[in-house]
């Protein structure tokens, strides 16, 4: 069944995906309008929320100016690369589209999140359900924008090149879109992560530890910078991260599908055996379209009545995400049955459906085990809270051990998904599993993005001096948001591993890699494997040191204001909030350059210096160590944070106790783990893979070895 309605599947399917994406943007626009109509509370709430909005815009506007220079330089370099290779200079076009749309999705999500905090606080004055509805709809603008912009940009770039040139050119150049998206994602994630954790750690050390004032106290000069950081890191940064994961999985499936279609499939291809034609290019887009529609339905399933309990709130979120996954499963089976009917292609529809289910189940299981190891509802985090009774050292030791232990299940799950999907559909099957895992991104990212909205709402309630009941309600949303954020990070890490693997496979196919001729004992390959295993650790060292240096600047500024501003600690004077914001912005933008360039330069040096085949070993080693390290850091950080909150809820002495002080120290250590270095590793391993794919032809031709 190569055609439908007179259109081939490689054209019709992307167009159907675009229609779904337009519907997604329409719903995002509806939520935007809904947020803009909400009551924003008292004048003091409006003033403080305005400070956060101003700071977030200042940071992103400045960051994007820096990134724009990088994007222009790389676009020129890609044009030169195409000329040198004797190809049509086209890679710059999808590269720019990917970069611009990734930045746009992050910016739109961040603006909506900052605009949602005051309405959420005001909603919490009425009921928990009202606050949840506003916060989640604010986060949904991010989730829906990411998937919609990704599909529209990818489809337009692909079809334009295809119609102006041909299918082969379109497949070759579309990797540039992923390169642009990945570049923005890395800088947004690293820069945003450094900013948010510098402000968070600095504000905590200067306020809670040294001045012994509460969290989100308006007397703390760093408190607004901290609230700004939640948005530029966990909204704009996370959005850009998953935007490039989402689009790169489709790019990898298209590339591997083309290789299989040409009879050049790597290792094993039931696709080739079944004689699948142009349908191979339509299937990823159709799954994406199904995912967008299912996510839209899932968003409306998330609601809770009155002042619901934590369990009820969690059940509401699960109803939305699991409901969307169920709908994807049903509609994908129907779609595959008609696109690759058993009467023509044997059991291929069932095989590909199995790959999608492997990805979906893998994502759900990774989310569950991440929640188990980070939520205060379960034993690991409770045991960590108990360890604070003997001081911060044992708390940190317990957190590191918990993070290391937590890597086991996600690794086993991803291994199971890889093996299952490979034997069902070859490398193309792995790419389809990755698309399946990310198919419900519209609702899962919405669940993640709502967390910073709830966090900011709680800070706003504290700073505005509202009824303690309001803070209790926002804290309930925030606690759930922390668990959900940890789950979202686990989901992002798992999908990153599959995405990086499929991109590496696409690179290997592009260079004509022959597995039987590959030996891990070749000296160049051994060296490349060691270098690949080292890079994630070097990357984390650079980013964590950056947070430490930047946080020290915030602490010094807070100390200065506490000592020089008369009456500040007594609440008789107002701090200068803008100064810490400016310090965090400058530090983050300066510190993000080296780790950003590391991800681009190192794979090229390895490829050109050690050979195209050795680069495969480098990428696999970097993916393996990066995946494990990212899980460990994200889960350790999330568990430290929630263990501290468990103590604050009245356990082990509650707030102000020695256990609480130990918890604050451990949480401070965990901040750059879970919000800077760990999440940035997702993008590192994907960016190195997509850079290799973009430069595959040049590496194969001009490598020294």
C-alpha cells in the first residue's frame, strides 16, 4: 500500500502530522488565552511576579544573542563543508530552522510559565484543584509547543528539499535540523542549568544556612534570581532538550529507513525482507501525529477535586500520561494494520507495533523506578532522610549510593527495549521504539513543565505574606512537581539513550560500516572507546565547577547586601534583586561556552584523527557512560531534595533541626547533580551523535587513519 488519496506515504504522513501539530498549537493558544484571563492577585504579588518575568526575559534575550552568533558561524561552516564535499550547499537551511524553532519553543514555554505563577498562587487561595488546573495548563503550553514546532519545522524542511531536489538529498540534509536543535538544546540546558543552580545554591547558602531565614524569604537578595532560574533551566532548558530528542528520533528513523530501503541496512533488517516501500518514511510521522492527539486528550484527563491528597494528585497525573500511552497503543496498532497490512507484508505490522510498545513500556517503567528512588513516599528517600540524624556526611554518602543503585533498573529496561525492538525491526525498530517512548511527549513534558510554575507560585505566596494555607497548597503541587521533574528527567535520559544509539547507527550506516570488519582491539578503536568513556565525566566536572564558581558570586553579593543595606534582615528595607540576576546571567553565559564546544569539537577530532570506524566506538562508549552517569546524578539530586522536604514536613525533628541542616547541605550538593550536569548529559550524547552524522561523509573521506 504505497499510496493513499493519490499521495505517497512519505508526503501524506508528514502532512497529516502537520495537521495534528496545528491542532496542538491551537490548544496551546487556548491555554495561553486562559492564563492571560486569570486573576493575578494583589499588587505585591504582581510586583514580585513582574520581577521574575523581567529577570527571565533578560536572561534568555541575552543568551539567545550569544547563541545567534554561534548559529551563524556554524551555518557558514556547514555551507563550506558542503562545498568542499562537492554537494549542494543546503545543510545550513534545516540547521537554521531547527535552531530557531527550538529556541522559539523554549522561549514561549518560559514566558507562559512565568506568566502562570501569580494566577496559580491566586488559584491556590481558592482551592488546590484551581491551582493545579492553572499551573498544568501553563506547563501544557510548553509541552504542546515543543511537539508541534518540532513536527512543523521538520516536515517543512524535509518536503521543501525533497520537492526542490530529490528524496536522497532530503534524507542527507535533514540531519542538519537535528544539529541545529541539539546545539540550542545544549547551550540552553547548560547555560540555564548553571544559572538556576548558581542562584539556587547561592540563595540557599546565604539565606537558609548563613542568615538562617526561611526559603523564599523576600529579604534574601538571591530569591528572585532563584525563581527566575527555575524557569530558564527547567522550562526553557528541558523544552529544548526534549525538542531535539523528539525530532532526532524521527530523523534517525528516516535515515535508517532510507538505508533499509536501499538494501544497505546494518546488521539485520526484517524491513528489507518484507519488501517495505515508501511507507517506511511515513510511519514515524504517523506515530508522532497519533502521539500529539493522544497527548491533547491526556491533558484534559488531569484534574483533582477540592483539596486533594498527594496520592490523588499523583493519580491525576498518571491518569493523563498513562491514558495518552494507552491511546497511542490502540491508534498505532490500527494505523500499522492498514499501512502495512498483513496480506501484503506478513507480520511486519505486528513487529513494528511490538517495537512501539517496547518503547512505551520502557518509558513508563523508567518513570516508575525514577519515582521510586526519588519520591519521599518510598523507602530509599526515607532512609536517606533518616541518615541526616548522623550528619551531612552520611546523608551525602547515602545519596550517592542511592543514585548508583538506581541505575540498575533503567539500564536493564533500556537494554530490554533495545533487544526487543531490534529483533522485531532491526535498527529501524530501535528508532521506532524511541519514537514510541517519546510519542506522548506533549503530556509528559506538560507534567514536567508545570513543576517550576508551582514552585514559583509557592515562593510568591511566601514573599507576599499570604495565608499559610495557600503555601500548603502550592507546596503540595511543588512536592509532586519535584517527583514529576525527577520522573521527567529519567524519561528524558532513557529516550536520550535510544536516540543517541539510533543516531550512531545512522552514522555507521552512512559511512558504510561493516560490523564483521570491526574489531574493538584495533588500537585506534581502543583509544576512541577510552576517550568516549571519559568525555561525560570531563563534561560534568566542567559544569559542576561552573556552578560552584557562579554560586560563590551570589553568596558574596548576598553577604554584601546583608551587611551594607541597613534594616534588610529586619524587613525594613528591600534588597536589590537585579544585581544577583545580572551576576547569574553573566556567569552562566561565560561558563556555557567550553562544555558546549566540547560536544562539537571532540567527536570531530576523534573521527578525523582516529578514523570513521573508531568514532563508532567513541560514540557507543560516550552513550553508555553518559547514560549511567546521568541517571545516577539526576536520581541522587532528586532524592537529596525530596529527603530534605520529607524532614521539613515534620520528620526527624522538622525544620530548624540538626537533621534539617544536614538535609540542606545534601540538597545543595544535589542541585547541580539533578539540574545542571545530569540533564545536560542527555544532550551531550545526542549532540555528539548528530554532529558525527552531519559530518559522516567528510569524516569517511578525509580521516587521517
